[in-house]
């Protein structure tokens, strides 16, 4: 049996390894493709001034036509850009822990985090880990793995990619309604950055989108609650077959 293609796009400062807990639960049903975004993991550092289009173009060649595309955080913005500009690649769109049309207050908050990273990258990485994992039952070994990936970033590359994360939702916002593929927006109920409000905002902006909030879960949903994430994702992908 030929398995459908499932593409997983990670968040800023991370790499494809963040998907391992979920991939272990998906590999029997899908051909899983988890590329590193430009400027991340095994890829060369991103150039100064990189754009969301650059990041999307940098992974478009990894997507077979008609893939189920899943993006996390920055990866969700990349996935949305692909669904908008390369719709032939995207059979369904899943945005995990995604921002959407930030308010002025939300924009100010993320730009404050960018300035903090510019001033002290190590302290910013530590603050991210606290924001993502504090109060969760994620194992110390996984937290340490995330920390290792974060700290391995080329700092200048990280900052230019983080600026895309901090600003590109404003670029996408006016055009989200032009995305026509079936979509899912899912986040953690306790995510302080990619909030449930943003997930409902995204679902309203897209033409055909379901919103799901996983209770008692923070930002790293696919790591913290892989079973709930996979159940939500596979139910969504399989819905047309059971209609």
C-alpha cells in the first residue's frame, strides 16, 4: 500500500528532531518527510534579510505534490505561505501552535523577545525553554535536547529567522482567506505565545478550517502531548474518507 505523504515543518531555532515523538506514532500510516528549514539544523545559516518566501521556497522542493503539510510555529507560517502560493503541493494544511494576525500588544511582546535575543542569546534561549516547558511533564532529557538544538544555532541566522516569525503573520494576514485547502489549527490551552485566541482567529480567517485546543498543554504540543497531537491530526486527515 502506498502511504500518503506527510510533511512536518519545525519552528524557529529548532530542527526536524522536534518531531520524533510524533513521527514514531505516524510512520506506520504515512511517509513522513521532516526537512530542516533554511538556516536551521543541517542547513547553512540564513542570510541577512531572509523572508518568509525564502523559507518557503527553501523547502518547497522537499514536498511531493499533494502532501499533507503540517507546520509548527514559524513552520506554520511557512506552511500557510506554501498553501497560498504553491497550492498544488498541499492536500491539507495543519497549523500547530501558530500565531495569526497579531494585535499591537501581541506584536510588541514578540518584538520585545527579539530584542532580548539580540542582547543576550543565551538568556533568551533559557527564557524560551521556561516558557515552553515550565510546569509540564516533558522529561528532562527532552528539555535538554531542545536546549542543545537552540544553543547550536548560528546566532545571526537565528535572529534573522526570528524576525520573520515576529513579523510575517502581518504579511500573510490579508491573504489567508484565499487558502482553499481543508485546514486544521491546533494549539495548547496554556500556550502563552501562540494562544487559543490566535488559533480561533486563524480558523476564522481560513475558508475551511477546524480549530482544536488541547487542554493543559504549552507551546511544544507535538513533544508534550504527541498522542493527542497525532490523534487530532489523523482524525482531521481521515475525515473525507469517513464522510
